[in-house]
C-alpha cells in the first residue's frame, strides 16, 4: 500500500491503495467517480478513457503508483453542467444508446479535437475506431465531433 497524491478534476486528492491497483478502480471505488467505466481491463476497449493534460489515456493501464503527482480529468470534471462543447454536441446529436461507452468516447473526442481542431472523417474514424461501442453509435459520434469541433473553433478568439 502507498499513499498517492494526484489531482483529479482540479482537486488535489490523497488515496491509500495497493501500488498496482489500476487507476480506473481508484477513480471508481476510492474517489466515487463512477462515470469512468471498466470494460476490458486490457487497454483495448476505451471505456475507461480519461484525460491527462488534454490527452486521452486509458485508466485501466495506469497502476496507482504511476499516477502519483499526475493531473487527470474524468467525465465528471469536463464541466459541471454538461456544457462542454463535446457534451453539448453529444446531446444535440442524440448519440448515446445504452451509454456505457460514452464517457470514454466523449473524452477520446476531446483528445482528438485538441490535436486536430478540424478533423477529417478519416481522422475521426481513426481516433474513434480504437474504442468499442457495442451499440454502433459511430455515425452519430462522427456528427457530434464535427459539431463540437465547430463550436470549439468558434470559441477561439
Ligand atoms: S477498460 Fe480500459 S481500455 Fe478497456
Ligand atoms: S452506446 Fe452502448 S456501448 Fe456505446
């Protein structure tokens, strides 16, 4: 067990957990941030995706000890009221079906838009195809990402 200090959604947190506990369980079980979902546990489905400095990372692949001193954002921290352009676009395009994959998908989209503010369909498909949506919401996600990209670009001075 180790005492681990990390920042989550702008707040400094201290947790005492086994060193090799995957960060997804620290978020869900210790910090009660259950928006982050557990799927495969092997880094292949994307349901546990969170942001680190704007970049999408898979929290099932980060042992707690390696999360020490790092700064993460989960779906709960993206906005207080679902007003982030990605969340707005997801609602406006009615993307979610069962919803299980969607927090990870939204944060994956945020990571994509940070790298590519005006992504092509190919860039969108490449970024999203690594994450699994069993409900097949990929066409609606593509529309939502285009909508969010436009909103984010319009926000910039
Ligand atoms: S649970 Fe992390 S990638 Fe599947
Ligand atoms: S909305 Fe059901 S798995 Fe993606």
